[in-house]
C-alpha cells in the first residue's frame, strides 16, 4: 500500500499508519494461513510464501518509516520557523498557540517512531519463529 505522508492532521496520519500496519497486526493469522501443517506440507510451497511475506513486511516497514520521518522533518522545520518568528519580536498569541501545537505534534510523531520500532520487533520475532525453517532472509535485512 503506497501512501504519501500528509502531516497536517496528526489523527488522520495516525489512521493511515494504522491501515498500513494491518499486515503486522495480523502476522500470526497470516503465517497460520501461509505455512502448512505437517500433513499439508506437500501441497504448499512454504519457502515461496515466507519469502513473499518477508518482502511485504520489509516494504511496509520501509514505507511507514519514511512517512514518519518525513512528517517529523516537516514538523521540525515548522517549529523552527515559528520559533524564529517568536524570537524576532512578534508577540502574537496565535503564533504562540501554533508553536505549542506544532511542538506537541512533533512529540507525538517521535512517539509514533518508537511505536514503529516495537511493531517491527514483534513482527520480526514472530516471522522468524515461524519461517526460519523455510526461508532465511539476508541477515542485514532482518
């Protein structure tokens, strides 16, 4: 699912991240349906399924990380600009309100980056436990 980050509305951004995390949220179910039990091993190519799933996981993680980093950088720039305006002598209550709002958004985005790390670790752990017998990804990617 390709998606361009829209950083204006944090709640909308968070909803989009949630949609992008569906594979991670359902990783156990996905693995249960992709990897055959011992009695069905001959009917399903588990190596191909694990390799394909690995590619999907990696793509999703990369897209989300880029989206989060893009929004963090855009918000940092906005905070810097608002601080410069404030420091130049503008004592506008709306400016201060906007600055606080952007600073809060920046904290929320940085928290989202931490959440992403936890999601990645959990997905990687579960994937490795179930697919290690069928597919070994390049070590630097896992």
